[in-house]
């Protein structure tokens, strides 16, 4: 069980029109592994993780998540999305619903849980991310950092096996980054499988099992955090690390 | 290096608030504005006092015949005596209680909504109300005498046409808007064709088509109520406009909302109805209410296919030989009634906007 792959991506290719955005991506992720993906903008890293929960369709290759084939099939996509949660760069909370209702929407409508149970679960996760006292407010009344923590709590509500983070801290004011990263570190230490697209190198060093560098739609280099930062092999990674670490 | 002391807030300087300041700022800020203000006041002065004199000071309110109207002003006695016609048209007088019960029930239902929390219950009550109201107005069930639709008229007909138009066009409009925003090419083109066809045709044409041309296609002997045909025409017409307004609302929703709804596992209809539509409607409220206000006013067009709404009643009542030449009073009264309804709707829309505003602290 320990070494079982929970995500298997094989020869994934994707085009936007004529633009070849993902080129022969191969990636296996073990259960409980924490993967950090980085790379310059436009390198396809977001597109890759969005393929994993089928927010993006792809033309070639295959993805298997927890035994589920990611293909255009309503039932499979439904069970896939019950298993895989995603946290977005711009939080994407539902502004017309209170924080509590944001969290209970999916459990009530998708899992058909009774409202009472869903609310109890929601409060438990809001407690975890430290915003239980804001449960009756609306998203736009919260700061960016708080909103992102709510978004993380929302994705936790279905108790997913895999969590995808799409640049969760890039839209935040600098003083709010750490509150979100703290929550993510806690989750990582719990043993959940996580794939994070992020440029927070401190986070990568602290919790990642592997760091992946993507450029121009390809995986260029992957390594343990130590090797990745201390001994980058490819010139592109060296340049990239120079650029983001020079300040 | 320097360190600065914390500063205390001060009171704003005098002369920057208060009524004198407001007048100076808004009405007399420059010579041009001063001239415009004075001209405006003169204009209002030349319009309002004569109207008040005609409509109130010199007007007659009492009596029951034209002979009592001796003053120079308006003869409101006419409106008073013909009130039943304005309100209920040719609806049999001894059955008018049914309409009054319907109005009473409506007020009761709206009042009860203030105390009810459950949306499901509200929808149930509303549906029940529509059924009861239909039975009350139309009759034919529970021992109530059937009143054919050619007896319906006046304000009651105006409200029936407007209410049915609004209530029925709304869901149809939503479906068409969804269809137009969908990725399925056939559904999409059907919806686009529908909207573009309806919007290219004036309402009068649609009313004529529904009342004159449509029956030609029916088999011999098959009749279809004239009012029902008009209602279908108006609903289909309004649905196209509602669809376009809601489409505008849908376009204001960021793709992130769709993605988040997908990512938490909602199905297409759950996503659209629970996440996208509520936000789109909120954006669309001002335009939707605008469209519904136009619809209320457009109901006056049913006159041309032989239905007598509130406006048409003016001509009919003023054709009474006892009250010849009373159109002015009639039109002023009808204008006021329309204004009251439209203003009410517009206020209600402002209230809704505030209610759904979740950006305030």
C-alpha cells in the first residue's frame, strides 16, 4: 500500500488550438506524497494540475487518479471530483453565500448529507483554519488570507484524498501569505496527497517530497527539495532559481 | 531619521456641510448654474400651481352625476362613479367580490412572507395562491359561475396580463439564456434564432399574429380563448427580452465561479441554479425590473385585439352619453394608477438590490 501510486499521468499532451501547451507529461504521485510544481508563467503547470480534476480536457495520454480514469464521462468525473479537491489562486468563493453555506453547499447537494451534519463538518474545518467566528459573514467581508483559508476549508469538507493547489498565495498581500502557508503545512504533515503549484520556495523546502520544474510545457527537472535547490542540473532551472531567489 | 507623533482627528472646517453649503454647491455654483436654477424654478412655477388648481382646488369630488360638476376644475365624480368599470371592466357586479377576495388574499400572502423563513413553503404558498386566484377570477369550479374572458377588463385585466407575462416569461427566459450560453451547438443556435426572431418583431405584430393568424392554422371548429392567445404571445415576446437580460448577467460571472462549482462536484444544473444564476440575477435585477415595467405598460396594446384594459376603459366610459368629454379626467386617473404601479415596482427593485448586496460590511 505504501508505495502505491495514487496519481498516474502518462504521455499527457494538450493543445490550445495550435498551441502545444503540455508535451508528453509523465508523472506518478504516491499516496501521501507532497509535490511542489514550479516554473515560469506559461509553462503549463496550472494547466497540468487542472487536467487532473478535468477542469481542462486533454487530447492525448491518460490520467488515472485513485483508480478512476479521467475521461469524458459524467459518472467518472463526478466520483473523481469527490476524491480530488482544488484550491484556486483567486479563492473562487461564492460571493452570494455566507462562509458556512459556501462550505456546506457541496456536502448537502452532492453527498446529500443532512444540513445539520454538513454544518457540523463545516464548522470543524473552519475551526481548523481558524475562522469559525466568521462563519456567518460573506466572502467579500473577509481579507484575502481569510478567504483563501475558507477556500481550503471548503475543499476539505469532502475529505478528499488528493488536494490540488493552483498558486494559492499569488493573489495575496504579502502579510497574508504566511497564514495560508501555515494551514497548508499542517495539511501536508497530516499525510494527505498534495500537488501545489507555487513559488513559495520556503514551503517547498519545508514539506515537499519532490519538487518539479516545468518549462515550455515539459517537465524539465524533478528532484528532492535539497538537491533541487542545491544542485540544479539544467540551465533553465539554474536561471529560474537565480531569478526567483536573487532578492 | 525621524519619528512622527500620532495625529488626532479634527472636526471638518465650518461651511463644508449644512443646507446653505449644499445649495451653494449644487444649485448656485456658477453663473450658468444659477441661471438654469432660476429658469427651472420658473418652469415648475408655471406648471404646478395651475395643475393643482385644476386637479384639487377647483375640482369636484362629490355627487353622483355630471350636474354636480359646476367648478372650472376636474370632475372626479366621473372617476368615482365609473370606478367599477376602471377596476373590473364588464365583470358582473354581483361577482366582483371574487376579485376583491383575490386581492385580499394576495395582501395576506405577501404579509405572511414576512414571517415565513422556508423558501420551499413560500413557493408552495405562491403556487397555491396562483391556483386559487385563477379559480376565483375564472370560475367554473367549486360552484363558482364561469366568467368568460370577454367580460374581463379594466385594471384587473391589465394586472392579469402583466402578472402572467412576468411570471411565465421569467423561467422561459432563464432556460433560453442558459441555452444561449451552453456549449451544445444545436441548443445554442435554436435559442439564438428564437431571441433574434422575437426581438426583430414588434409586440403589436405578435399580438395580431396570435389573435388573427394563429387561428387560421387550427382545425375547423377549434377555438382558443382570445385572452389566452394574447397571454401566450406576450409571454413568448417577453421571454426573449428576459433571456437577453439574464444572459448579460451570466456574462458578468467570472469563469472562476464555474470552475469552483465544478471542482466541488456540482452537476451542471446544480452549478447553474445554485451558484451561477443567483449571482447573475442579482446583477440583472435593475434591467429585469425595467423590462417588467415596460411590459406592464405594453399591456395597453391588447386594446388592438379587442381586449379592454385599464387604458381602454377611459374611452369606453367617456363614450357614455352622461359623461361625454371626460377623457381628461380619465387619462389623468389612469396615468396616476400606472405611475403608482411602476413606481412601486421600481422601489421594490431597489429593495431587492439592497437585500442581495453581500459586499457591505
